[in-house]
């Protein structure tokens, strides 16, 4: 998933672009179709509302922010720290 964020930032595109979403998620053969179906589900919109409200409560101020065990990482230049914290490379 961190690679997906890096690709989006490198391409200067957005998750909100339907054509990009289809291209991105179809590159995950096992989960792509499931992710695309979930994107159209009303419960997904409700989940995004809950996440957005939590982000506002904890003080998120940029769109690329990760909150891990109460510690906030924000901006593209922090993806390496996020990966390290999560134990992935």
C-alpha cells in the first residue's frame, strides 16, 4: 500500500480519479475487483466519514497522514519512517 501512495504522488494524480483507481486496483489481481466493488458501497462512504471525523479530532492537516499508535507521520518524505514503524520495506 505504501508503494501505491508513492506512485500516486510521483504521478501527481489522485485517488479521486476513477480511471486511475481502476488502473491501480486492477494491478492487485487478488483484491482489485473486491476493492472496486467496496468503493461503490454506501458503507464505504460511512467509513470514510468516520475516518475523516477522527482525522479532524486528532489534528490531521495534510492529506497524506498516517497515525500509528498515537504518533503522526505526514507528507511524502515520511513514507520511509511509516514503513520502518510498520516493519515493512
